[in-house]
């Protein structure tokens, strides 16, 4: 059943990808003579190469492959040509439903550093509106008896690429733990990963069983935050620690369809 689920997602993605140009987003990618890692390398593609004239796609036991330019390329390391962005994207921009990824250079102009007392490490940033709402939310949580901290916030495209490649190396090509570069809400400067101050169940699914999570689900929307990657979402593994700022109106609308635990 899991394999069928993965195949259906892949089929949808490939149907869209084959209608457009794609590009390589790793430093270099081997183009092989057939769809297998055991096949000989016919060309090494450089970072940023745009691939055109695509043909059929193949799902294998190892990688998913696209036939292009007389060779085969592993789909896990390619994506659409990025969207063109001028200025900052709107707060409610839904990256999960965007056909194209964010460009490598996209970095919001209004990023501010979060107060050190609400983070697990220095230098974490969010867009200003999201940062102000987050601080208010964490202050409210503390008044209610729950101490929460931010362990991840804005991520650059380049940093996302590194952890995406590492995730594939660790979990395999079908991994659903880390978004492709240009596909992460963290690059929008609007997403945070929250943990308990004592780090119990940090970035683990058991965070969902904590009183802190229960408080967040019942109250985060009041400050403009939602939890997008709930159980059974088709994009990624469930992430109860991941919260995204969308603004109060959008969060309230989102919660109208959300079933509280």
C-alpha cells in the first residue's frame, strides 16, 4: 500500500514535470545510459543546468528516472525551473500548491533575529510580522504554564539543499522527511520548528502527545500560525513540531476544517 501511495504521488508529479523544463539543483548530477545506478555515466550535469526535450519517466526500485537529452536523470535531484520573484512574497503564499519552487536567491528582506530567550541557538530569523506574532504566542504559552522554544526558523535555499541530499543518503530516494530546496516553508521565513524547553520529544512524533502540543493546536491559530503537515498529508511525514505563519484570518479559516485532538 505504501509503495502504491508513493507511485501515485510520483505519477502526478511526473505528469506535471514532463510538461515543463526542469533543472538540476545539486552541485553535479550524473546522467546515466539507462535508469539504474549501475549503468555507466554518460555526462555530468552542472548545478543549474536546465533540462529540455524530456521523454518518458520510469519508477524503479532505487531511484525515479526521467529520460532526457539521450540519457537518464534521477528525478530526486531535479525540479521545475524556479518561479521569478520580485520583492517579498505575500504572507499567505502557499508554497505547497505552487507549481514551481522558490529560486535560490530568494530571501525575504524583512527577516529579523528572534530573541535569544525563545530559541535553542542564536541567529534564528523570521519575517518581522511572523516574529512578532511568534513572540506573543510563546509568551502566552508561558503564562499558561508551557515553555516552548524555536529550534529552526528561516533556512536558505543552499542549506535546504544540503539537508535534502543528506536525507536521501540516509533514508533513500523515497524519503518524505525533508523538502526539496525551493520547496521548504522555512525559506519563506514564515515557518518554525517548536520544541519543549527541556527538549523532550524534540523533533519527534511523540511531541504530539505532550501538553505543549495540545496547547499549540488549540491556540496557535489565534496568533496566525497553523500546523500544515498533519497526519495523512500527501507531501511529508507528519510534523507536529512544524508551524507556519499565515496571518490570523487565514489561520482562523484553516482551523474551521481542523479536527482538534
